């Protein structure tokens, strides 16, 4: 990784236009905490191994602690001419401890240093994202508990299909986001091998203790292959893929909130704090948060695509192309985190118009499938039952009679098993309570799902509290 800051091989400095083109400190400054932490662990290991004296290692650690304090306080101005955050830290360390700072790089390369910093950052970022996911999941569960008796139409093809509980609808998104949490957890688990000590690509001839460095930094083990450790970015790809899927789930929820906010649906109203008006039309109230989240989904998916394309043709080991890993990664993490937090607030404050939902769900046509099920229980093959009910529906449409107003005699004319009072049968509440199988929207099943979700969330939060 060429720079004007080290040489011997080069007769002249880097061209100014290349310095401007290649500098990364304006974005990789995010890694300063991880860089200082990993450098301190490396210095201590060098001291334990006798590569440095105990005093030298102690002086380096003290100097790095001072650098960290200055960075935390915003007192250290980073120099773009020093290319990246890693060189800036090392340069400031040199100002503090003198030439001894040059010994810190013994047994490591910028390649394994960057890979280690990035892995540490991603593990921390994953935990923060899981916290934000848990908050949104909690909002969905609490809304489900509060709105368990609100009924609305469920849709297929954006056509009214069958009645469902609003709680069941919220819990559907809870399940999607729970799988997203699992993907983030899995991504973090595969970031549990420490690259530090892999060198540029082939390790080091110095007697490094990679196991102790890995343990100090909270990794389960050192990376087993030095080439892979410095060349691979699938940890970033996996994290961004998990975020892309999560953002798609958020976008689907947002699309429904946007539709439901429209006058045509009138099912929900966004809180004033999470909506805006029109610059021209004073009557408008626009669902900005869902629209923005829906839009930013493309941005996160684009970040993933960008890095996939960057790494697809790279030979082993390190290539400077990999400098392009950080901006899309940082952007995806920041964007997804913002979306999760804003959407949690928007859903929490959402006003549900239960009366409008109930009116839409009261259409007896939504219970037509129950007629077919009734015939199946009477021994009629389902395909035949489906055809019979289709004729009943066609009769109701042709005569302009609501399905629940078709006479008992007319129903029996289509099949003798249709012997019941239509008004009682074509009820959304009755239909829901008849759906008692696991995962269905009967009240008791939804109550069980809410209880299970609360237990699951408590376990997730407990796990996150124990994450180092």
C-alpha cells in the first residue's frame, strides 16, 4: 500500500493527485477505536514474546492510550496526507513516544491490521443493529397485544382475500425481522477469527502468539489461513446481505403503511411527528418515514452490489481495490440503523382506524372459502366444493344480494350440506375463531404467538447484554 510516509524503495514521493485519489482517512476514521485497541493488544503480545522489552511494550500502550484520549476528545486533527486512520494513529504515536513507535508494526502488515479493525467494527455494528431490530420487533409485539381484537382484510394480489387480526399482521413482520436478527447473529459468528498476525499474506518469521492476541480482542481463535484472512471480505458481504434482506422486509411494511395511509384505504394515520405536508396542497399529510425507508432500501441493496462487484475478480491476496469495502459497508450499516430506529418510532405512534379496518373486513365475500371448508367436512372433495361455492358467489353477484343475505333455502339448493343460517356463518369473528391450527389467527393462537415473541425478545436482549 504505497505512501509517501514510508519508502526506501522509492526515489520520489507520491504524486499529489494520487495522494488525493487514494486517501481514505475521511471515511476509515470510523475505525480509530478498533485500530487503537488492536494495536494495544499487538504491543502487549510483542512484549510477552520478548520481541519488545516489557518497558517498550508498556510505553507503546501508554502512548496509544493518549492517542485514544485525544481522538475521543476531538483534539487530534487527522492529516489526509497520511492517507488513512492507521497511519495517522502511528504518526501521532511517534510524536508521543519517538522512534519506538516504529517497533509497533513488527510482525504485522497494514493488510492484517485493516482486516482486524474491520472485523472488530463489524461485530460491534452487528450488535447495535440487533438492538435496533429488537426495539422494532418489540413495538410490533406490543401493538399486536393492544390490537388483538382489531380485524382487517388480509390481501392476496392486493385484493381482499380473508379476514385476519391486525395482531396477526404485525406478528408476520415480527417473524421476518426475527429471521433478520438470526442472519445478523450468524454473520457476527463468522467474524470470530482474528486476522492479526497474518501479515501481508504469509504470516511472520517473528515468534508471534496469535492465540493470545485473538483472545485479548475477544475473538474465539486466530484465522487459520493467512491468505484468506487478508484477502477476504465475505464477512462484510454477509453483514450487508443480511441488512439488504432486512431492508426489503422494512420496505414491504412501509409499502403497506403507505397504502393504508391513503384515503382509499384509510386504515392508519401517521403521527404528525413522522409525516409532512405538501408545499402546495394544504390538505395533504404525507407518510414520509415509510416512503424514505422504502427508498433507502435501494441504497442498501446498492451498497451490497457495489462490494460484490468489487471483490468478484480479485486474485489472492490483498489488492488495493479492497479499500472500496468500507464506504458501502459504513453506509449500509448507518442507513439500516437509522431506518430501524425511525420506523420503530413511526409504528409506535401510528394511529390505527379500527373502525375502517372492521368495515372492510365485514364483507361476507371474505368468508367464502369457509363455505368450501364446510363442504369438505361434509365429505365433498375440495375441488368440487370450490366449484359449488363459486356458483354461490356468482349467484349472489348476479342477484345483487350480499352473501350473508342469501337465503338458507337458496344455499341448500346448491348443496344439501349448506344447511345453516347465512347471517351467523358469514361472520369475520366466527371465521377467525375457527382457524385454530398453529400459526393461524384465532385469538388463542395469536395470544400464544405474542407470549412466545416476548420470551424470544427477552432472550435476545439478554444475549446482547452479554456480548462483549
